[in-house]
C-alpha cells in the first residue's frame, strides 16, 4: 500500500501520541512515590517508608520510619553521619512514621531545653545510632529549597533523584513553607505534650529497671565474693591455728620428755659417783 499524505500525517500523530505517553510515564511513576519533605531539623530530604518506597528501593518489609533521599552539604544530617538511603526509625527515642514527625519531636524537645538528639537508623541493613546537637538557631535557619536537587542524594538505575525533585519542585516549596506553622500548632497542643511526656516516662522507667537489675546483680556478686573471702579466710585461720596448736603441743611434749630424760640421766650419774666415792672411802679405811 502506497503512503499518502494523510497516512503520513496519521503515522506522525501516532508517533507523537506514543512519545507523549512515554513522556508521561515518568511523572506517573514519580506520582506513585510519596512527595519529598525538606526537614528543618536535619537539613535533609525525607520520604515516608511505605509499600511503594519499599518496592522501589528494595527495603525490607520490616523497615519503618522515613528514608533519607538527600543531605545538604555541611548540614546536620551529613555532620552526624547520616547517609542518603538510610532509614530513620526513631528520633529522641520516639517512633517516626512521617517526615514531619521528626521535625515535631525535635522542635518540641528543643523548646523543653534539650539540644542533644539521638537517632536509630538502618544503614545498609545494619542498625546504627547517630547523635547530633540541634539548637533552635540551627533549626530555624532558612533552607534554600531551590538547591535540594544538587544535594548529595540517593540514586539508582531505576530512580533518578534529579527527575524526582524536578517533578515535585512545587510541592517541595509549598510543604516547606507550610510545615513551620503546622509544627508550631502540633507541638503547642496539650495532646502532643502529653504523648511526648508519657513516652519519656516509659523510657525512664525502662532505664530505672535496667539500673535496678544491674544494681541487684552487683550486690549478688559482692555477697558471693564476700562469702568466698570469708570461707577462705576461715580456712586459713583454722589451718594456721591448728598448725600453731600442734606446734605448741609438740614443743611442750618434747620439752617434757627432754626434761625427764635429763633428770633420769643426772640421777644415775649422781648415784654412780656417790657409789664410787663410797667405795673409795671404804677402801681407804
């Protein structure tokens, strides 16, 4: 069949439509992923760990928390040793289920006077614990979210961080601006404060139990050691005392026998001498 101008146009349209669908494939795939969130606490791009994220990044079904997609050069996360691809499970001992949870926890405890924070992290399938000092000054420092696409990031053959952040550029800016008021509102509520205090009480109780158990074990060890020392000392004393008594008795017996022998011999000698003298005297007369 010979191509006509109309058939060429139809072919061109089909190619255009195919190209359009191919172009739309990336945004559709990106849309399946959760929107990125720029953390004020960590200077990092975070996403919640859900089924889509587990499947896309090969995470375990047991992995929970938020995944670090990128870290700002010289930021809090990078300084603490947190790497792109890490999964943060807890912040300050509190479970983290969404990226904004982490900022809420940190901001709340900063306002309670705490600046030392710890994070339970899964890094390459290995449990890690990272610590960082986060002050109100560093928390409130404004982040230029237009630069997040250039941060140190996690990428693979099936995931392009640059394309992902480009697709979500508007959401990144909007969520960063709105998060400030949302965090303020949440952390100032009595419900949130009670929740944080309750979890802290449970943590303190666990720590006290561990300390008590350690103290009991130490007391038991000390008691056992004291009993062993007492037994050894008693045995030594008994041995020494027995030895001394035996020595004393042996010495006394030896002394008595020696005295008796000496007396007997002296008597015999004296008798002999007298006898001799008497004999001599008799002979003289």
